[in-house]
């Protein structure tokens, strides 16, 4: 049973008989603020980064900045999980001074940047460094377009590799 | 609002618990001290108080390649603001509140309690949300901005043996007829008018009663997603949409034998 159903339900008077199979949760340090479970390699790779950007001190940029909000980080983690593609490296995570978060890929002549302003309030942009094409869109809960952009970025790498160009 | 006409209806459904809830923009500056004022909003009806670990944020995202139904993202340390249960005198109703959620549960206690029906429960929930919205506006100067709604129906079907599952759940006999345990999770995306609306989670498990006296099949159906706007009316509309989807799915997944046993009208 999912953790969500267990936690939402007020009572577990009827408990699943396979509850004892509970997954093994890896040890995390007492100072670690976030934990991801049953995650893709991307999320696992980004766990420490998520931990770092949600733990930033107030004024971390020298001004009136705040750490990335836990809610933004949780939404970003969900989005990253949806987009996971084993043949694409994990994105960079960049904190915003106002508690927001940016997910970025800069590869194969493409710049893809995804601004998580709050859950379900997302702005995404793609810049094609070869053609100069720039696309910017607002997104809510459907990220099919981002998956397509990543696919294009991956295809571009294949094209560049064939042409003998640098791919990173 | 009355029950939709064509919705399957049962006189004695095996419903054990109904949960409806919203997730909202976290209250800035919320502390446990403010929790007292929140409880006071509901205390006449919900005099009991219990403390539970907080539920981490959950979001439904669509598109992409990698569905991970059991993926979770949690705070590794106890949040300063726990989840509070405000419990009714009879224990059948409870409100769950934390700094970014409000939920309302109806549940059977020891097999007792007459299901008050969805329409009554959702109206109560809407009024609870209005009360909460007014309170956080006055106490925090913040609007109640709802980012997600959900509704869950948790059904418990008592059985002598799990081999009976095929009698109650369509097609389950072939899959689980001689199984020692049953454990199935699935999810599907719900659309309306061509738009992606929500995700429905279906969990089917073999279960034991807490006193180990009998076996049961536990079927939990949950619809979760983003309402069209952050307003209370939109959240309630989403919950109604989810309820219709769940009841139709429940009727489709269960057998004619089960429908007769539960008094399908």
C-alpha cells in the first residue's frame, strides 16, 4: 500500500497482510532535511542537492534571499521523476532568491530551463543555440512538452555525435 | 446538491472510510500556538484532539516517461507543525489539519456507524474550508490558496478466504484465486473534455482486521489532482468529479454477485 493511502486513512483497522514487506529505507544523516524513496537514479543523484538548497541560510546570496521552499522542492522532485530518461544526465538545480527553484539542462546546443515558482505554476524555456529559436511556455500539471524537449535534446546529441562534434 | 442520477447506488456498500481533502499554500508563520485557534473553529463538533506525523506534500504530474507510483519526497526531520486530528464525540468523523492540508474523514468504528452519504459529508467539508479560509485570512493575512484536491473511498470486503476474491472483484479470481496474499497497485489518468484532470489510484490488498479475527479484501480508490482554480468552490467541484469517477470505477470493478450483496439499486 502506498504511504499516501496509509497516512490519509485515519485508521488501519484492516491492515494489509503484506505490510511487513516495507521497503528498506537507507540511512540518512540527522542533519539531512529531505529524503526520497523509490526514486529514479536522477532523484537519487539530486537528493543531496535538494537537501542543500532547502537548507540554505536566510540571506544566502548576501541580500534578502530565502532557502528553496520544501513545497517547491517536493514539486520539482515529482517533476524530475516524471521526466527521468536513463540516456540523459540529471539536470542542474539552481535556487531562486525568493524560495523558487530552477531545473536546467545545458547540452547539445540546447538550453532548457524550468522555473518552479510554486506547485503547478511553472515557466519553461528552450533556447536552440544553433538556430537561435527561443520558446517560452507556462505549464501547470502536464509536462508532456518538456519530455518532448528532452527527446529533441537527446536526438541532437546523436546527430552531433555522428558529425563528430562535442556532445557535452 | 443532490446525487447525480445515473451514478451507481448501493444500499449497504462495503465502505469503511471516506476521506476528502485539500492541499494549500503553506501558512507562513504558522506555529503550534495558532493551532489552538484552528481547533477552536471546529471544537464544538470535534472535541477530541490527537497528534500525528505530518503528511508530506504530494503532487500529481502528467506527461514524461517514468511513472513512479511509490515515489515519495519527505522531510527527514519532524516538522515543527504536526498533523492534528480533531475527533467527533462518536469517533466516526474527524478533521485532519496541518500547515498545508485540511482533510475530513468519515469512518466506521468497530463496524458501526451509518454512512451519512457523500452529499452530506462534502457540504460539511465545504463549510469547514470556508471557516478555515476566514481564520487564516484574519490570523495570517493570507488567502486560502488550494493547490490540490483529493478524495478516497476505502472499501473493506470481509471474506473467509482470499480465494473468494473472484466472487467480489471482476477478473481477480484468475489472478489471485489461490494466492496467499493479494497486493495490487495501479493508476490511470482521468480526462474531461480532452483535458487531463486527475490521476486515479487503485489499491487492492488482502487484509486482516486489527484484532486478527477475520480476513478481508481492502480496495482503496483515490482521485487526486489540481482543481481548475485555487478557490474553495473549484476544490469541491473537483472532489465531486473524483467521487463520480470512483463510484463508477467501483461498480465496474466489482461483480454482479457483489452488487446483489450490497443492494445495488
